């Protein structure tokens, strides 16, 4: 089949975006196009191949058998294109392009966002995008180019390196502590108001740490968002398990039961197809350097 037959290689970019997101609107956002353009490209590709590639339903777009076969070929072509890009640009001095970083809300907003300006100053043509949300990001679906995770992935074509261990502990305001029974041991937490994650929104098992500190205690206030939990703690709502790197910058918070602590790990994860792209490597190395430099912030006293 040739270009004259109606097959345009560029249609495959649109095909991959729809296949990975399952929706025209989401694919259009990712491609920075309008959804009618994406729909037109998919229709043109299906005409060129004389077969439907997607099943349309109110729930979105799902691949047909032909679509699944094309997915394998399209991803192979994508990897080849990325490898060519790396080979040509790899020795060049200019780091440019968009890099989307998916990170948990606490790490993204309180650690990375205040430091990202240094990366922008070092590489004026680089355009970092920080998506700081309490969720797991799929690199295979290209939801992010770089993901900060709480566990090392065991499946998929992913490259992971350890960023940092970090310590969590219980925190509250002095006003809250003054108005409630003293806390001298973990068992005393049964008489306190606790703040924690909404169970349905614990996006990683590493975040289910409250039962380790206060078994059987049900939080009075729950949120899917760690920043919301900290704001509620600052307002005197109750006690909350917070990372030291967030709580230490809040003069209104004091540690409770300092001997009770939990250590978790941040991992920097990239897709094997993107790992060696100059913009991805530069951004990954920057995040890793900043994490190493902040070891005392993550693990105080060690």
C-alpha cells in the first residue's frame, strides 16, 4: 500500500492516541488538536486499511481485532521513530520539547514545583508539565513521560530508579493537642480525632499506613488528597500522618509520638522507549539530583 492509496503514516499518531486514551476528546487534548480532526484522521485510516479499527460505544473507543494487530505495528514504528530522534539529537547541545511529569500531589506540589524553575533556567527550550495528582500514571498509555511512584514496577517495559526514602509521622497543631487528652502511647490515639485517606481513593497500598500506627481507629475526616489532609490538620481538625518534607515547612504543626514513624520510597519511572530521549534524561537527572540534595529533608537525622 502506498501514500497514493490513501495511507498516511501520520494517521498512526492519531490511532495510538485514541487507542491509549479510549476517547476522541482525550486523544485530541494529548495531540493538541480538535476532536473533529482526530475523528477525521481515524476515519481516513480505516478507509485506507478497508477495516474498522475501533468499536464505538458510549463508554468510548475499544480496539477491534484488526486494531489490536495494528497497535503492535504502530508501537514498533513509534519506537523506531523515537530511536531515530535520539540518535540524531543525542549529541546536540539543545534540550527542547515538552516533558510531562506525573507525581503524587505532595511530592509534586511541595517538593518538585518549587524547584522546577532551575530546570527551566538550565534549558530554556524545555517545557516541563507537572501533573500533581493522587493517582498512578500509566506510562504505556503515555499519560506521562516520567512518573514518580511509590513502588518499583514489576511489569511492562519500564525503567525505574530509586529517588529517595522518606519518613512520615503523626502531626497536629498545638491548639488541637491542648484541647484533647494527652497522647503518650499509640493506644491513646483511640481517644483522638484522626485524619486519613478515603479508602476508595488509596491509589497505592503504600499509602494505607494509618492501620500500622493506630490499628482499629477510623478517621473522622478523610480525603483523597494529601494536601487537603494537611490543610485540615493545620486548621485543628485532628491528627494526621504526613511526610516530614511537607510538615517541616509548616510552623503550625508539631510532631506527635516522634518514635512512631513510617518510611516509604519514591521511585522515578520512565518508559523504555523514551528513557534515552535527551529531554527525558535531562529532566530525570534533574529530579534525581534534587532528591539526593534533599536527603535530610526526606529522612531527617540520617
